[in-house]
C-alpha cells in the first residue's frame, strides 16, 4: 500500500473540520454522487491554486480544510480511534483531543497533495444506483487509476449526519486495510506510553509542523 495514496484520501475519511462560512454544502441524498462531486471540486481547486501551492507548500492545508473537511465526521472517527480510552477521559480532554487530532491529520495528509498530478491520476466511482434510499450507513466503492499501474480499490465508509443533514465519511479501506483501525492502533500505543495529555501534546506539536512533501513512490509507514 502506498502512503501517498492513503494520505491523499484520508483527509476525506472521518477527520473533518469546520465548514467555512462562505461554503455551500453539497446536499445530494445519494452519497455516491456527493463523493464524486466533492472529488471533482477539490481537484479543480488544487489545479486552480497550483501556483499558490508551488509558492507556499502549506497552502494545500487550506485547500483540504475548506474543500474536503465539511464532509467528514472527525468527532465520530476520533471516538472510534480512542476506543475504550474514551471512557477514561474528561469532557475537556475529549474536546481537546478532537481538535488536535483533526489538525494533526490535516497537516499529515496535506503532504500527499503536493505530489498529486491532475493529468495522471483518475478516480473511478461506483454505480450510484447501488445506493438504497433510506440507508444511513453505506460503503462507497471507488478506484484510483494511474496509467501503467494496477488500479487501487478505495472503499469509503460514510454515515448520514442528521445534525448537518449531509453525508460524511468516517473511514477509508484501501485494498482491504482500514485507515481508522490503523490510526486506532497507533494512537492507543501513544496513550499507553504517554497518557491522554501526553498524546494531545504530541499531536498538537505535529499539527504545527510544516507540510512535508511525500514522493508518490513512498511506501507505507
């Protein structure tokens, strides 16, 4: 599995942010169609801002935050990542964890988009007719295609957020491997060694780092 691939799409999988005041949410009732519209809009924004990204690598973080994060459920995902540790935290610790966890992931995954090639990568979406109206939890199947390489299967797990009245993603399964499960194992290990406050401090520190460019040939970390 390629780290750049996971990073490139993880931002839309369960690790969201605040909806910009000027943004208008895509409220298509079919999550297949919503995800395709979201991908197209984000890639258009990257192409549009390419000069700004080249001038300042951190600009890609803004693109991710504004274009993709309104459609992900970072609180739900963060609770899943904390797992049984959730019950051992205070309300203040939980809220602080949700915030730094989101910011840490934005910084981490932004690096993948610095190497994204609009002319080389194609996203193929599953048949929207597969969606059963009335469902509130679905898995949207897509594939990332690059010429000269085998296509890679990306399964987005999505749930309907009744508060915002919009579909949001909370996990990504890449070739059978759940990103959410991987992050849960990683965070649980840090909590065991440093406690929840130490984990929050570490995530906050990493969230403030400059976006790091990742080579597309980079393997999983």
